[in-house]
C-alpha cells in the first residue's frame, strides 16, 4: 500500500493576491455593466471563469478602457498595499444627461492580519477563493430582481480611494467627486466577501431610491 503524502497549500504572494483582486474587479465591473444594461447585451461575450460562465465586453473601446484601468490599479496597488493605502474601489453608474449618481458598487480592500506563527501557516486553497468570488458574481446577477429599473441612458465611472498618506503619481491619479448618493435618497445592501492570504474584499451596493 503506497504511503500517504501530505500536501500544503502554498501561501499566495503579494503580487499574486493583487492580480486576483484586480482580475475579480474587472469581471465584477463587466457583470454589473451587463446586468444593469449600461451597455447593450450584444456588446458582451460569454467566457468560462471561476468555474462558471461570465460575460465580458467585446466593445473594443470599453475593453481597452477596462484593461488600462486594471493595469494601472495592479501596478499602483502593489506599491500602495505595502502601507495599507488602498481602501476602496468604486463603480458608479450615472444618468448620462444629468450626471446624477444612480448606483455605487463599492469594494472595500482590507489587509488580512498574518497568522501569529507564519512558519506554520498554510495558504488558503485557490478553490476556496474562487468559490467565494463565484458567490459574489452570482449575487450581482441576482440583484437585478430588486434593484430599481433605470430607464435613462447611463454612463459609468471607476474610482480608487487611498489614504491621505498614499504616494499618488502626479498626472495619473487626480482628486474627483465621490459621486455619492444623498443619504435621504439612498438604500444600501451589503454583499458577500472574499479573501486571499493578503487581502479581504467586502462589497456593497448603494442605489438611489425615491418614493
């Protein structure tokens, strides 16, 4: 009888965790833009990711924009995360004509506390991380059943929040309007979360609600 072999999950690196977070954000943005009909359904293709089918844009201008945003976030987050400077990524959906914010999809980025004895620590299984990501993407899809219907033509904006002490490259990142929804007209829904060995991502959506 062959002896049993023990296996250990290799702990994820900072670079690997940052890539996972950025990739998740890209697919989350695509899912939201499709489900909330910011772009026509014909502009998206189905691909297999995280063990399920997800939709990604085939609009070249939008695809290039998202790729560039993801690349900038990935490069800069790797520097900011060392001091815990990245706090939040936001996808805001606005009415095209009035620029009124209709929804804010918020993804908080938090550092995971390292275990007390890192020598004995094992990495979180990749299958478990992907399962958590699948759960968030499925939740985004299911939310169309209760979020208000947005009849107007829509546009979107992506915001990255950092701490005041963050080293922000001049000319690449600029201060901007937070695109918040007035508290008296806002409803919020907390969503699922996922974590790697380094990051924890907590999600929520705030939407405009007027009786």
